[in-house]
């Protein structure tokens, strides 16, 4: 009897992969990962040069990404069918093999693997190895602590309606906004409404070779890359005691 192991790869820098994940990846005979059609895939790029010779790779290509609005029933139908098909394929393979699934960031934090996990956990043995989240890599890249003292940190998906984004941004001390991309203009408007735009930073491809950090207010209008996160640092609810 085999099993499925999902390894969190961290925010993008291969040096930030855990020792345990590194060991499993280098010894794996079967490796699966998500990607857009025709692309290498971010998870696969992170482990480039680490896979053993002769490894069998399974590229799980999304049937749709941004071509259809998230709220369209067809979007949900296509993705549900995609996850059903791959859950069956992986379950069959894991009847006799150990399979490693690569997941950037942490698998249980906005990760695609969660959709496979819920379909497979009652069918086969599934193990999940946590990874450093993308947001952690991004706020560390800014060189400023994200929270101080009693700061409350709020994590929001940029797919929320603008009014919801603005309301939540106004109520928190520190803020991380995930899923930017084409949502970035809406996120900017929401932060401006909440009075937080001047304190916001955009971190593109945090910890990766082409990392870029800039104030969100200084960014020209337009979309952001998929691997981009908006950061608003907290300043501390109580004065910190200096040593």
C-alpha cells in the first residue's frame, strides 16, 4: 500500500524548503504538481534540479484559470471535474506507490491541494508537510515586522467585494491581501477608502530571483502578477519596551 505526501515548498526560494520536504523530493519516484497548460508551473520551477533521474512526473493542468469569472457555475463545474479526475488517478497510483505532490507555500493555506485532500483523505493514506507561507516570505522581504505588540493581523482574499475589503482593512492593524492579479485595482480602491493605501506595499514574487517591492500607491494602474501580495504593516497597539 502506497500513500500520498504533499510537501509545502515555501514562498519560492528553494533554500526555504524544509529539510524533510527536501529529502522526500530528492528521493521521490513519482511527483505530481499543478500548473497552467503550457507552463512549467511554479511548484515545478522551485524544485528544478532536485528531482532524481528517472522520476515520473504528473503535470496536473488546470482546465481553467482566469478565462471564466469565479462566480460562473461553469468555472466551478470544470474545476470540480478536474479535481475528481485527479483524485481518482492519484488514488489508483497510491494503491502501490508513494506519490509526492508539490505545493508552493503551505498546502493548507489557500493551496489547490486542499481540494484533492478532501476527496482523498478517507480513501488513501495522505500526509501533509507544512511549508513557509508566501505571505511570510513577502513581509520578511520588506525588512519590517508585520505585527508589533497586540496588533491584529487580518488576511483577506482579493476576490472579496470592494466594500468588504474596505471595511475589514479599516478594522485591522496589520493586513495581508492575497489573490491580487486582476483584483489589484479593486484592492487599491478599497484601501484608499479605508485610509490605508499610503501604508500599503506590493511584493511581487517574494524571495524569488525577480522579486520586486514597491509602495502600492506608486504602482501604475493595472494588474499584478499572480505571485504578488499586498502588505500593510502594523505599528503596535502598545509601546514596545526597549532593551
